[in-house]
């Protein structure tokens, strides 16, 4: 009984210790990757292959989610603003929502579920099959050949996909406004320009860069710490998605607080 009470009492301290250890390991992974960035010119094919896997392969799913995100934003804007403000402000609201929040955040969440979990599963499987140990036995640097190409792929492709997602979201809002809400294209286009600021676009791009780094780090970290067998890999992928979603929301709040406060 005393042992049980003691274990429950020490549980918060263990969680804090594990959390601090995890943050330290993630920071160490980031440092090891950054110092190897000059080596990317020696193996550009690895990076291009990962860019295709992260970016090009995600376009079909992102195409559907982005269009319907803009469509839902248009319907909700019309519902909230009906009989209160002119129709042109619906385009303004859609542009603000999509460029600042919906585009970067939903793109990151989609990639966390699709690519981040796949990264954790891939690294976890390689660890279980002792392929990571084989890299060291062959005197090959895993950070150079595994981590660096994936890091650069996330760093470059997540902002590109965010821009595409924002554009598709605005197109989706335009389609709904013209077809369902009886708002002309000219009125919608005028609303997009009204109250537009460069920070609306840059904030989304800055968020997407941070989100890409976060998804990579969590996917790679949980892959390295995956348990043995299929169960261990499955838990690593689940942990990646959960931790990435929570971390993305936290970083979204922090960036918004710094940029718009």
C-alpha cells in the first residue's frame, strides 16, 4: 500500500522529468540537423525525393480540405454577417480567416496526420529492424542521410502547401458566394482587397515554417523512441499525431501573440 501511494506521489515528478528529457532530446535533434545543412549539396537527390513525398503527394488531400474549408468559411461568414454589414465584407472575413489561421493551421494538421505519422512509423520500423545501427556500423551518419533531407523537405514544402491551401480556400469561398449566396465575383474580389495587409500573408507563411519544423521534430523524435514490434511503431505514430496537434495549437497561439499583440 505504501509503495502504491509513493508511486502515485512521484508520478507528477516523473512526468516532468520525462517532459524535460524529451524537450532536451528534441533540441539536440534540431541542433544536429542544423549543423549538417551545408552537407545537403552533396546529396540533393535525397532531399528532392523527400520533398515529393511530403509535398506533391499531399496535394490531392489538401485540395479537397482547402476548398471545403473556404466554402464553410463563406457559409459561416454569411450567416454571422447577414443583415448587419454589406456583402463585400464576407470576402474580407474569408481572406482574414484563411490567410491568417485556417490555411496554415489546417495544412499543418493534415500533414501531421499524414506525413508526420508516416515519418515516425518509418524511423520506428528502421530502428526495430536495426537499420539505424547498420548506418553506424557502415560509418554513415543517420542525421545526414535520414534526418536532414526530411527536415529540409518539411521546411520548404509546408510553406508552399500553405500558400496553395490558402489560395484554394479563397477559391472555395468564391465558389460558394457566387453559386449559393448570390454574391457577385466583383463584390467578393473587392472584399478580398479591403483591409488587406501584408502581415496577413506573411504571418501565415511564418507560422507554416514553424509548423513544418515542429512536425518533423516530433515525428523523428517519436520514431527514434519507438518500442519494439508493430505495437511500438503504432504507439509512436499515435504519439506523433497527438503531440503534434497539441504543439501546433500552442505555437499558433504564441506566434499570434507575438505578431498581432
